[in-house]
C-alpha cells in the first residue's frame, strides 16, 4: 500500500498554532476589502495573511483583539517572539491602522481597534525597552510619530499615551 504525502512536493509545510480570531476571519471572508497591507507594510492576500501577536504568547500576550494585527506570515514567523521595537515601522503601522478608520462591520469598530492597537504598542514600547530619559534618544522621533498618529491623523479623541507625556 502506497501512502500519499500530505503536502504536494511544491508546498512547504507551515507551522500552525491553531490561533483563530474574527479579525482574520473577516479579512478572509472579504469583509475588510479596504485592508490591503499588513502591520509591517507588506501586501496581504488570502494565502499569506496571519495573525500577529504584538505581545507574543511566549511573553504572556493573549489572543485578543487589542494584541492582534494582520501581517504577512513570513514576517510573522521571522519576528517570532522578538521585541516589537526590532520590527516596527511607524509609517507602515500608521498606514495599516488608517485602513480600519471608520469601519463598522459585524460588531467590529475600526476606530476602537485603532485606539486599542495604539495603546498596546505604546505599552509594549514602554515595557519592553524600559524607555526613560537616559535611553530614550533613539526612540524619540518614533514615539513622537506615534503620538501624532494617535492624536492627529486618526482624530479619534484618544488621550495622549502616558508614555509620551512630558518626555520632550
């Protein structure tokens, strides 16, 4: 008896951690047609989209909306559980979040999602990097950009993130 392989020879098996969430489901069902790019700026499609945990599961992060973004699976795998500051591009993040502005579908509120992600990113940068006056120089412009994103570009009436207040 010949046993057939599970994967075609041209396919590379991808690890599956079993994470499922309505954010990815909505994307795959075409309910977020305006979302074309992932969190890191990459072009998304049905074959490469994955759920990226901003705070990795291995570091205590949870599979909940405030900790999840859509990202290309190759970049997601490359990041693994490395700190977000090693991969984040604030312009790409702003473009990603802008795609969700004013979306309301199936109980999902894009503006609330934007606010949650900004809060999570701000918290992770503070916690992961122990940002303070002595080691803040490298991140100052990026943090300023994030604050402008949260306060200006999206106009969501979000309070400034505490991490950024009084640092300048």
